[in-house]
């Protein structure tokens, strides 16, 4: 982040699936939101404390185990409310324990968010607000968090550097995913840096140029067929 950014942030990969848990903090107050605490809560809390942050919120992009499995434990440890995802992902949250047994991540627990989120909502940590965009496709209730001044987004499993989210899970939809990327993310600006759910950061502009699934020239060619 630049020196005048309203936020500070760091990424802490968690779970055997190397999911990017992102901690964003208000630069003025050091109050922090933990986005997608999929697991390894003790490790997350130690790193948050080392940086001098205080957990104020827990934000969830979608209900998959590797993104949401540690939310209940983090809330128990900090008292911070859980915000997100959209209610259409409730069925994913309810099966976190079952999926944990399947993927060898036994500590995940289901929960009920203190606040469900939808398109047009805002969430706040410290003195800093983030906009919420509903971006279905990977899951039906997936949301994205965007800080306009910082030109920063956490997009979960909607978009990756060089790839896009899977849509072969229950209630996934490829057309919805493409519409979410092109209709919700691209208009935010090519300069926006984003943290995906897995892997390295990128910018929307770079993905519009080079992503083999959603680059402008790829979608234009597909539309012309």
C-alpha cells in the first residue's frame, strides 16, 4: 500500500489448500478485518498481534471450507462479528464439517453470520469503508470487498492471476461467473490490485490483457463465433 492509503494489509495463506486469508486494517486506528479465515486461527492471531492490529470484524467472501472454516473459532477468540457472505451460500456453511472430513481439514465449524451481505452494502473497519459486490458463479452467494480510495479488492475465488473460479461445484454457474467478472469487477478500473482466494496478486487491467479465460480479446473472439 502507498503511504497515503487508508488501509494496511497482509496476506496469510492458511489450510492445506493455501487459501489467501487477507487481513486489512484501518491505517488510522489499526482496527482490522480478517477476510476469509479458513483455518489456522492461532497462527493468524499471532501474526495480527505482531503487527499491532486489533480484530474488529470477520468478513467472508463465500461459504467454502477453506475460506470460512475458521470463522467460528476466530469469533470465539475475539468477539468480532462475522459479516458475509450472501444468504445463498448458507448451504455451503452448513456443510463445513462434512467437507472438512473429506479434505482433511477437521477443525472447520459452521456458523451463522451476524450480518448477511448483498450488492450495494458497505462494511466498515475502524474509520475505513469497503463496498460489497455480489459476484455469483463460483458459488451463488459469493461477495467481493472493494476499497475505492486504495484501489484494492479481495475477490475470493471469482478471479485469479491467469485463471477464474471453478463452476463445477453445486450451484456453480459459468455464465454467472463471467458476468460477475466483466460486469462487476472490470468497471472498477484496470488499476485495481486484487487479492485472489489462492495464488499471487494481480490487477484487473493485467487480467483483461492476458487472462486466457476472460481477457478482452478472448471474450470478443468467443462472442463472434
